[in-house]
């Protein structure tokens, strides 16, 4: 399943987004968030792969809303795919890149994120060092913070406030949110309460633009139920591996060698083991819980703790050790966003 987030300037919230929603570019939509959700058959495993918006990739021929067919392009930013042919063009681009079949897809806008996070009741996130970002209006101290609605959207959008200010760092920040969302849905038994789950699915249907295969709320319920008993260790959030574009230092290109190992393991339903850091560009750290039940300290956490230490013992038979260029974490790990306000 592909989930893409667009920077759509909806009339009721456009005033909150300053220059992005003013002038000639206000009517455009870029697919700035792009994720591929893979749920395997028995044994169940869930993997979410996030793709950078500035990833330079081939974009296939797509049909726009006006019915016009675009020509295939050999190298364009991933976040331009939606403008060429809507959600279908994003799906086809990621399907071609990954070699994975994509039966379902959904597009979520700024306003949709606000409504969905309100319906969830907020997610508690961890901030190591404060976050100060004038582009999103965030000025938050270190510590645990429950975000919902507009605050949740701005937390997911912030780039300048975490790590080195890059989009790669922003993806790691978003993955912390998704991991804690999964923990919340499981701990509060949302996935086992059909009434609550059905209500959330109904809210989701009203707040996403789905592919035709996903228009029935029960389909969303079925997807959620497929993941309800998966161990946290088997729920992984990965960032697609990249290399710096040799022709543009502000863009990235696919690291096909590393990515192919990941796709092959997913197709074969092999368990994955991370060997690299928890996140890109110093944007998150892994917080090791202390002995006992005390909550882990987050104020001033050491950014060097972001590495996922290699297992000193050989991996179990059948386990695929991902290369260090594929960063990420599992839902069993607690990560904190490294804000840009230290000390």
C-alpha cells in the first residue's frame, strides 16, 4: 500500500502556512511524503519504507486529471509525480522503483492530517533538546509532548527544527511519530475494539483520497486487523537508501544495490535485522530504558546514541542483515527527535 502526503493549500487552513499558500504556487500539489507499507503473510511482518521527496527517479507515462498523457521521464524529483498524474502516478513510480505490486493507495493532505490526528486523540512524542522552527511555528522544550491536530501536522512537517535541517532528517522524525502511534494503538487496544476501529476507519475514509480498491471502510479495517498481532520487533520503519546525486548536491539518487537486498527480503518474507543508525542526519536517537520502570531521560540526549548497535552474535538462520545505508528502527525501540536547541 502506498500512502502519500501532499502539501495542498486547502482554503480553510491556507492562512496557517504563510508563503507556501500565497502567490502563483498556492494551487499546486507536491507529494512530499511517500511511504510504501508492506504487510507479509504468515508469519506476519509489517515494514514501512519512506522515500525522500528529493529522490531523483524515472517517472513513467501518466494520465493527468485533464486526461492528457505525459511522456515517461528518465529522471525527475519523486515529489513531482503527483503533479503529472495524481495518486496513480505516484503509485506507478514507486511500484517501478521497488518492483513491488501495490494493490492499495491513499493520499492525505494537510487538513486531512489535522482531522485524523484529532480523531486518534493525539500521539505522545519524545524530544531530545528543544525544537525551534520559525517555518512551522514550533518552539517546544525537550521532553515528552502530546501532539494532535495542527501541532501534529507541524511536528510531521518540521525540517529545520530537527537534526541537520534536511529532508532525510525529517523522515526520521516522522518515523518516530509513526512508531509511537503504533504503540498507542496497540496499548490502548484500538486494534481489538471493532467499534473504535470502525469509527477511525470511517474518519480515515472521509479524510483521504483513496484508490478505488480502498474506498470501503471495511477494507481499511481489514488492513489494520492484519497487523494487530504483529510483535513490535517485526514492525520496522525504514528509510529508502540513497546516494548524493553527482549532478546536484541538493538531490539524492537510489542506492539500488542496498535497496535490492531489502526488496528481495520483503518478497521472500525474511526477517530483517538493522545494522545502521536509527535515523538519518542526526535527527533521532535511540533511548535505552534504564533498569526499573523509570522513564528514560530525554533532555540533552547524546546524538551519538542514534546508532543501532550491531548484534555481536551472528544473525539467526534466514535473517537478512540490512546494510548500514538503510537506516531505521522497529516499534520495539524508543526513539526521540533531536531538536536544534541544545544545552
